C-alpha cells in the first residue's frame, strides 16, 4: 500500500470516529432530555434510567450539568434527601453562568432543597430569593410554585408567619396556573396554618372553604391537616362545646389513623370546654405518637391541664421545660433572622453592584455614541463648509478678473484683497487626511462674508453710476445694491448662496421685489435687473 493510500485510510478512520463520537454524545443528550420529560410523573423510572448512564462518557460541561440536575431532581422526587452538593455541583457551576432563566431557577431550587435537608434555612431561603429575582416570565410555573413554596416553608421555620403566608399565596397562584391540584392543596393548607398562627380566623375560614372543594383530591395526610385546621377554627371562634365534640368524634371515627391525628389540638379543645380529664388523656396520646423534646406548645398546654387537675408539682415541671424550650427557640429565631438579614443584604449589595456596572456600561456606550455622532455631524458640516469655500473662491476670482482695473480705485478694497489672499493660501496649501485638522481655518474663512457685497456695490457706483442711482431711488441700501450687482456680473442664486446664507438669498429677493414694485406675476428679479442694466448701458453685453 502506498504512503498516500495509507494517509487516506487513516483520514477516513479518524473522520468515522469523530462522526460516531458526535452521534453518541447527541444520543446521550437526547436520552437525558427524554428522561426529563417524565421525571415528574415517573421519578422512580427516571432514576433507574439515569443510573444506567456512564458518567465518564459525558464529555461536555453542558452534558454533565444536565445529568447532575436531572439526577438531583430524581433523588428528591424519590424522597432521597441529599445533605451535600457534590451531585448538583456541575449544574450549579454551569447553569448559573450559562443556562437559561429556567435552568437557573431549577438549579437554585434543588440546591435550596439540599440546604433545607441540612437545616441551613438561611442558605435555603437565599436560594429561593435568588431564583425569584430572575425574570419570572421566562420560568415555568412548575418550578415557580416550588420555589415560592420553599420560601414559605423557610419563613415558617424561623417564625416569620406574615412572609410565609405571602410566599404560600404566591405558590398557590403558580400551582393554579400550572393546574397542579396536589400542590395547590398543599399551599392552601399552609395558608390556613399561617392564618391560624396569626389569629386571622376570618382568613382561616376562607382557606377552609377553599379546601372544602378539594377534599376528594387530598391524601390521607392532607385530610388530617385539613381537619386539624377546622378544629382550630372551632376552638378559637368559641364554637359551642357540643359542636366541637360532634366534629371531634366524627373526625376520629372516620379517620382512625392514630399516628396522623393531631391529638394536641383535640386536647386543647377539651381544655377550652373544661373537660380536663379528657384533655389529659389526649395530650398524653399526643406524646405517644410525636417527638415532644422540643415542643414548647405541648408543655404549655400540659401545664394548664395539670393546674386545673391540681397537679401543681407536675405543672411546675412542665412550665420549666416549656421555658427552656421557648428560650432556645427564641434564640434560634433571633440568630436565624440576623443570619438571613445579613445574607439578604449581601445578595442585594451584589445585585446592586451588578446593576451599577450595567448602568455605567450603558452610560459609557451612550457617551461614546454621542461623541461619535457629534464628530460625524461636525465632519459633515466641515465638509459642506469646505465645499462652499471652494465655490466662493471661484466666484470671487471671477469678480477679481472682471473688474481688476477698477478695484485698485476702491479704498475699501483691502478687505476683498485680504480675503482673496487668505483664500488662495488656503486653497493652494496641501490638505490633511482629516477635515477636523483644518476645522478652525474653515471657521475663520467662513466669517465676515457680508462686506464682499458692499465692495461690489462700490465698484458698480464707480463704473455704472446711473444703474446704482436708479436702484437707490427705489430705496435700496448699499448691501442690497451689491446684491443686485451680483446678478449683473452673471451669478445665479445658486452661486450667490455661497457668499451669503441660502435663506438670506430668498428673503432679499422678496424684499427687493417689494421695493421695486414687482408683482408675483412679473418677471424674475435677475431678468428685470439685467433688462434695466441693458436699457441704461446698451453697448455692454452681460450674460
């Protein structure tokens, strides 16, 4: 086999390998996208499929980030709580810098769930705050409801019930838009709970009425939560003791899940109705199914029941435990609020810096644009002025050549001579590559044009006095006579505009027509002047 043939075979093999590798990578990414489509409805199947993917075969940061996020979602959906960020880390590193708003929102949420599992409520809250600071119009309602729900749960953990209420209300709104009945019920149960804790019983009643419509859609845990809210409403709105008893008995008989019933609420109901022995029975039943080691409310109500039963020693012991737990909770809430405020402040400070940088960048670009526009306009204006100077120079040379012999007799001719000299010097000097470099010279030459017309009037006074006298008899000034003489020289309005402003040419024409009693229907001013000159000096030929 020749050397060229070997090279060709090697090239074909390399190309084939590259194509196959690209196809494999594309196939894996497509498989992950397929898993993402059913991860919410079949999380166990999604987790099994993700476990089958060889992580070492994922080469790009994008693929690794997608896998990390999907795997974190699958674990959370399967109630496998993570307390470290090693799995989701590739997603955090990639999506927070390169992802869409939706990718960032999902990443923040599941990172927040990890912090929640670690009981680092401040960091979990900060993840929710960062997620909700994104452009929510570009984020799915599915994740917006969960982020808001996470924020509501974190506020509840640190006893900020008002903020928790608003967060759960927002979560309920997104759940409604997403048509997620289960999550909508979860949000309204918590809305009811927050209203109960803030003693807003009218709002609690509204929440209960809303939940009444979804009783058939509730899980058994949610049904017990709902009945607990309803019993609290009866207790604190001072419902009749008989009504409370009927409701309580019906509740226990219909849903006899002793580990799910909130026996403490039933004990409080009995305590309010002065049924102290029943209250003690139910409060003890509560301690059997729940961890009471940090339950301040349990010990507070137990002490009240014991006092009514004249067990003062037991009541004293319960109150002491209550005070210890309550003190720890107050300290925890205080520290959590301080830590949360610090982190929120740092986040807001960081966001403000980003906004300032963005604002200054926009201002800088705007300033550059204005300077660039100004320079361009200035360049264009100077270009036009230079063109006008060329035309004026041409016209003045005509004047000088035609009446050179008489200009020497005019005393004020020095101005015209100096102007022609400055013109000649300027026109004959080498021009730089940029008009801006001669802008000041252009400005100087453009000034003081009016005296040129006066000089022309003086020349014609000497050469053609009868013509000038006829014009003066019509009330024309020296400058106006000079203007008329420019037509006799052979200039046109388009030429004259280079000696004076365009608008001035039109205005002077109109004024002169009035002074010489020329109607609109009469001939043009320049033709009329030339006819008058020919009448007075028939032997002189004018253009």
